[in-house]
C-alpha cells in the first residue's frame, strides 16, 4: 500500500532522494531549494541514508563534486535554483558532455537581477540547450514521481545524460499538499543499482575522462549527444510505463486536458497547468470548448507529438514563464511553433510571457487568455503574437 | 575500443562517449612536440656527457643510453630551453 502524506514540494523532493539513497549529494543552499539539502542532511545525520553529503562552498563546486562522484562510478544528486544554477553553468555543460547521468532537483526561480527570489522559469530556460533532460512538474506529486523515474531514464545505456526535475519555487516547493509516496522497497527495486560500464574507480580498467577534444572529435561527440537526446524520448516513455504499472499514475511527454474536442487551448508548464485546468473547467460549464496541454518533457522536446496534439485546434496560446528577450517570443512558444511549422500544421498561435518574478497568475488572467483566443478564432487576426499577460501599462 | 583504433577518420558511432579513453599510459601517443616554437640543437662535438641536461628536462625528451645522452626526442620536446641554460659547454643551442 502506498503511503498517504502531506508534504511540500521540497519535502517531496528530499524524500524521493532519501528513498533513492544516492552515493553522493553535493549541494549549496539557495532560496527556494535550500530545504532540499537541509532535509537531506538530516537523513544523513540520522543514518537513514548511506549517502556521502558534501557541504561545498559554492554551486560551481556542487556540480564539480557531482561530476567527480559520477565519473568515479557513484550516483550523484544535487538541488539548486536560479543564480545557483547560473554559477554551475560551466560545469552543467561538462556534466552533459562527459555523459554523466547526474540528477538535479531544480526549484525554479527568477535569475536576478534586479534581485528576486520568486518563481519563474528563467533558470531552466537558461540551460535548455546544455544537453540536460528537463522534466517539469505541476505539483509535489509530480516532482516526487519525476525524481523516482529520473535515474532509470538518465542512466539508460542509450541515454547517459544528466537530468533535472523542475518544480515551481514557493508555489510548489513551499506549498503543502496531499501526496502518495511509494514504499521504500518498491522505490529501491524500481531505481535499481547503478552499475556503470566504465568508471574511474575501477582498478581493473584505468581510464581517462574529459580529455582534449579538438577539431577532429568534438563535432562527432556532439552528434553522439544529439542522438542520445533523441533516444531519450523512447526511454522516457518506457520508464513512465513501468512507473504506471507500479503506481497507477500515468505520465507521457505531456498531459492533454480536455483537448479531444477543444477548439482553443493553452500550452504551459509546471504549476500554472493547475490554474489553467481550473479555468478550463469553468469555461466548459459555459459551453466554451477550452483545453490545456501541459508539457512535462521539455528536453528532449516532443515537437512532432505536440504539433499533432494541437493540430485540430482553432487557436493556441503558449504561456512562457520566462522571456527569451529576443523580440520574438519565449522559448516554449518558439519550440511549439517551430514544431508545428516543420510538421506542416498551421494553427493561429500566440505567446504570453507571464508570472515573471513570482507574479501571481490567477484564473482571471488565464480566462483573459482564453477570451483572447476566442477573439482570434472569430476575427482570424492575431495582431501581436508576442504579449505580456497582465503587465501594468499594457492595454 | 581503445584510442589505438580511434583516429580522425573514425565515424561518430565508433567513438567512445565523451571522448573517454579506456586505457592507461597513453600520454606518449600524443605528440605534444607540435607545440614547439623554438628548437634545441644538440652539438655532439661540444658535449662532454656531464649529465646535467637530461634530469632538468620537464618532458623527458632527452633519451639516455648506456649513460650517454642521445639527440632530442622531438615528438615531445616543447622547446622550453631549460637544457640549453644548464649546459656548461654550449653543446645545446636554441634555434
């Protein structure tokens, strides 16, 4: 029997890490992810886990220690947010290019400045091209479930890529909600033992990791990474299916909410999906055919699958909780629209940058988006495809 | 797969991931002598085989056989000139 609990998103992540019981956790505190290593260090002190906890002096060192531990043949995990991830930047690329399946819990927060500690997705979007798998979570349950699935995806022989599980800072990380935990022994069995083929501490096979890789080689190694990211799509679905067999909770690349007969839909990630679903329900009562597509797997990006799921709609709004500041639109919008274009699917699509720096996004805000979509369907005129939702001074 | 089988013609499918090298003791296969900008020239007529030059070479680029030094190993010599500095007899000239 699964265990019913009430936990915050950070507690859920820390408990997932406890059940995974990795060899090494190296982390540095930063709001709003601080509690994850804090709770985890309690498990270490209490002897609940066998993990070596490395209290490093910065996030750059946290990722470096994870890289060292993972190359040595161990399972390494960390947690961070925003500027902490920014300080890891250099090592983020080293981790993925050395093909080390490190798992990170990323509690999304605005990358300063001016100084802001609240939720948006600018941290995750900053590393979207770094070769990490990125899974997004609507609530504490999904943050927990995604972490339990993480190692089986990342460590797969066809993948071998690091993976980050994202959840919204404060909105999810500090909200206490009901959650269903899996029994310790079941998690242990599901996560399995990490047995890398090659690792530094294998005295039978001395190896070199991260050697000089100049013009004759880096190009080919990048192609290997690209192929691994493509292969990850199949592995993510396989692992999700096994997870569903264990828990009954179904996960795919994305969740389609009332999309079957929908005419207008919102595409978004993380906690806003909850608000969008509630709005959708409200509009359905009024006879408006609204739907939601919640992206779970952002890297690898399921471009073709999303394009097909949106193909029957009359208008789509893509919500970005980070701006690319490129004078064209947010990252999710660009990926969704390019996916549609490449697959020859042409649905009027509009972008809303929203919730920057932790600004609340309410049912009323989302309702306005659906109303705008109805207008686009009626007139066929998008006017401005790159909008800010609810910003002061905008008409 | 060892680095011996990998070269600049190897297709990406046959490369080790991340460029890992699954064999030890292969640094000598990397010809770092390519980096050299000045070159030491050994003048055997002036050499007294005093033995001062080869212990100071940071790259072990002065081969020694039966207690006598031979000409430079240019596969690894980076032309630092330390050997020329310590030679009391002017038997090494940097060019």
